[in-house]
C-alpha cells in the first residue's frame, strides 16, 4: 500500500495496514486475523465464530469476536467446502470471507488489494476516526502519498491523484468515487462533489491510483476511491461520538450494527454545523447511510443500500494572494463598482451580498447480490438509483435536478490453468444520468430572470477484464483491457438566444500490462503500463449559455514501477510513475478562475510517491510485556507536471499542484492506550497558478499536535492544527495567464484551530 502506518494507540489497537506483505506472510496474517487455518479449503468455510487478532506497533494485541452466521446456514452444505486448488504460494483465494460474503473485512480487503501490481492503498477508519474530527477527505487521506487533498472551505477540497483534474477549479474530475464498489458518488459525466462524503460512515477506504483501478471499471487518470461501509458482521452494536472545535464546529454521530439470523444490518447518521474560519463559510449538514444484508444460502447473499444527505454550505470564494495572506478570514470582494464586472449575470459586489452557496439534497438506493459459484469463483451483480437536487447561487443561480441509474456485473475466478494459478476479474458497468440544468440571474442571492434551460444526458458503458497469471507461485503477470463508450447530449430548452443543442460520442480502448513479484515474504516489487481515457464533463463542454466548445477525450499512457513491504518495525511503499498525456483538459481563459477548457497538445505528469512507517524506539518506559513505542509516519509526494514542447507554453510547469508535499508525524504510544505527538505539513516550494508561469503561491510549513486515549469502549482526543497561526495558501485555482498580476484564485488556509471529541461503543 501507499502510505505509512498511523498507529492510534490503545488497548484496542487498530488493524494494521500491511504494506505488500505477500505470499506466505499474507496467508499467515489472514489466518491469524480470521482465526482460521491457512488452507484454501478451510479459509472459505462458512462464517465460523472467529477471533480477529492483530498487533499494533505497541505490540499489544487486539481481539474482537466476529459475529457468526446462524447455525441453520452454517450447517448447510456449501460449494466452498469442496477442496480448493493450491499453487504452493500460500495465497488465500479470492472470495474467502469470515463475515459478509460480498463485503470483505479490513484484513481480507488488504490481502486482495496487495495483489495489484501498482500504486494502491487501504485506509482503515481507525486511522482517522479516533484522533481527528474526521470531517473531510483530507482528514482521511492525508497520509497517502500521491493523493493531494487541498482544503478550500467547509468540506470542499481540490482532490487530485497524480495530477488529475488540476484545471478543474470547482467540483472534481479525474477520480471515480464509489461506495462499496457499486454506488457512484461521481456523476455520469465524470464530475463529483465531496460534501456528500462522511468519513465516519465507512469501515475503510480503498485507493486505486490511475490504471490500477481497472477492476472497478475506472478509466480516469487519477483512478478511483472506494468507500466501504461496515456490515452487521464487523460493526459495534452501538457507537456514538461528539466532536467540537474552533470556529463554531459541532458534530454528533451515532451508529448501530448487528446480525439477526440470516440478516445483518448497519446504520449510521451524522449532524454537523460550523461557523467557518472565513466570512460567509457557515455550513450545516445531515447525513445518513445504512445497508441490510440477507444470506439466502451459504453461497448467496443480497445486500440493500440506502443513503441520504442534506447539505447547506456558504461559499466565501477565492481571493487574491495579498488578501489571502493579510486577511485570510475575509470573503471575496469585487474591486470597483458593484455588479459591473459580471453584468448581466449577477448584482452585488461580494460573495456575501450575492449569497454564494452550494446546497445539496441527495438520496441513493442500491442492491448488490453476491454468488459464490465454486471455491475461488464469485459473481456479483446489482443496480443503483440516485436523485440529487443542487441549488447553487454563484455568478448566477444554478438549479440542477439530476437522476442517475445504472448497474454492474462482475466475476472473479481464482483457479488453475495448466497447473498454474490464474486469477481473472471481468465485468461490465452502466452509468447513465439526466440533469435538468437551469441558470437564473443572481439578484443578491435570489433568482432573477431565467438565463439558460437545458437537459443534459450522459450514457456510459464500460467493459473490462484483468487477468493475473502466476508463472511462479510468487510471480504474477497481469494483463487487462477496457472498452469505454461515453455519450454526451444537450437539449436546449431556452431558444431565445439560439439553439445550443448538440451531442458527442467518445469511445476508446484502455489496455494494461504489469508484473508483481514477491521477492521475499516481506517485500514485493511491481511494475505496470496502462492507458486511460476521459470524456469531458458538461462543465467543460458547456462554458456559458449558448457557448460550447468541442473537446477531444483526454488520453494518457502511464508507466509505473515500485516496491512495498514491511517488517515488524519498518514499513515502506515507493512508486515512481510517468504519464504521457495527449489532449489534457486545460484552462485557457486569461486572468480569471473561470476557465475556458481546451485540449492541451502534449503534457507530462511524473513523480515519486513514498510512504514510510518506522518504530524509532521501543521500550522507552515499558521494558517488559507490551512495550511503549515512538513511531514515525511520513508521506512524501514529488510531482513534476509540465507541458511538453507546447506551441504556446513550451515546457512550462502545469499550474495548481506543489512539486513537493510532505506530511509527517511522530507519535508516542503507550500500551495503556495513551498516545500523543506532533505533526507537520510542509510545502517547501511555491508553485505556479497560471500556464504562463508568471505568478506563484508561497511556500509554507504548519505544525500541529494531538493527544488522546483509545480504549475498548471509550476513546477521546484533543488535536491542535496550525498552532503557529501561519497565514498560508491551502489551495489555488488555475488560470491561463495572470501576466504577473495578483488574481483572485487563492484559497487561504485555516488559522489556529483546536478540536476535541470522544467516542463510546460496545
């Protein structure tokens, strides 16, 4: 995996992320974690009463009894009870489950994701839930190198993996967001919002970088994030938490899960509000999610999902660099006379009197049915429906009514061909969406005259297959292929300014090849080459009413090589990559964060991703039995993104991302459950915000600290962020050319903040 281990310290330590612990060690860990023998036959027997035992860096074990299946099901004969093939590698088969047949536990998902010959990670919820407010994607993913989450306001952020979506100054693009591998958080045209994500609702987060996300049908440069909810088999009967903090922050959460006969359930809900660090950044949200599973037979499980979100969020807006550093609390204010620069779109002179907001109401329902056809062979299929309402006063008032639906089918077969082990993942996914999009003139935050009315339709079909052939028990050759068909259509219902209706079709093939070699039971090396392709979103092909631009799909070839591994006191993950990109979506408009998206000719994204976890000192005070420990975690990302002999920009750097980003912490862990230590976030070099490379951000370093306790039924934390109260640039929109002048493209970072909270569970 691609980030350092973050021990949270407790009498109930978290499940450890194993960095490429392959081959014999993988099955040993899984066998211990599941309390089951290591033979493939016994590993897939039906839902025994098991004890999960792991060891945190303190050396203190954690034991948690997994909920067992009802006796009536456990006693039924199962196809999984047949003798499973063995290749001598000690790899457990795909589909081996201790609880839910369709949703792997953290330990099971870790073993499976490690087989990917490229940059991947799995982040258990304990890594961020017990020591942070767990509000944003940054809280959850800040220690995953290669994943850049730059906060803006509220829960909104700029999300980029390996430089994906850098020219997107609002919402997100370039990373597929999923819940439980089936429910898209991304819209059908490829855009995404992050406010709907509640990190506390999930058991773990899977990170697939670039072409390593092919198993979920992702075709983007950035890959995919998969947020996996607990089931009744791996959740607490009851849990509740309270978080409070600076700038009027309050958060209340509760959850429950259990198993009743052949059925299990998990349900969670969160209410949150905050005044915000900046003027006009208040927000309030209510979110809920649940899933209910039913074991029809020992080899068939169906699971239903329901989630909803009600979000109200003010938007302070980007400001100039001078304003961001001298008055970071301020909202955007237009220079000069009110309303003139943006007439006829808006009246008013700042984000406060124009009442910029992003308000979302969304509901999702889905079903996934999992069928184990034979030992190592699992089929899944399902469908989803999503309804989302967006009320979004900005330069104009956006009113979007979106309905999306789709389905998927996937099969995983882990068997033998000619005496060699072979694993095949193949599937098809369909994701279609329709949006009624209307723009109104913004009259001091209220809707004025209708300016645009259109129906936007996206249809996407993706077919994919990925095969791993083990030429040796410890060496797998991987080949994959994906076909993408994407349709975009706009029907203009507002014809007074002409008919802007139109449609476009995009289709492309994305091959992939790689190798994964378990050099020792403790270390793995990998390499791969993959293709990706992205069709434009409606925000890129429709810039303003009656003005459209024709874009070619963005295509990339990515080369990657790396290594990962672990010992009891040291864990590492290193990946080097290079993406040669044709037609990258890029900002052209001069002097504004409202970019006219065009295709760049050729660009290059290349970098280094390094995650390290190291026990610097054990037995500082406790020298016998369970040792205390001083643990270093570090995640470093080097990003070199640039034009490649461009006619206009030469070899200039692509704007929008720091070249160097370091997140590190030093944590003391006591076996009693007490933990504390400082942390740092460092961007040592300013980066450009325009294609012409005429204007930069500022370098910065901020530090914080946390202290807490994690016990069997109670945990608490106190965290300080930016304790030196540094004024810095947390995020920046990009522009075509600022001509060396300061522009309103900068998002100031939050000042000194203190957060605290406690959790109870049983």
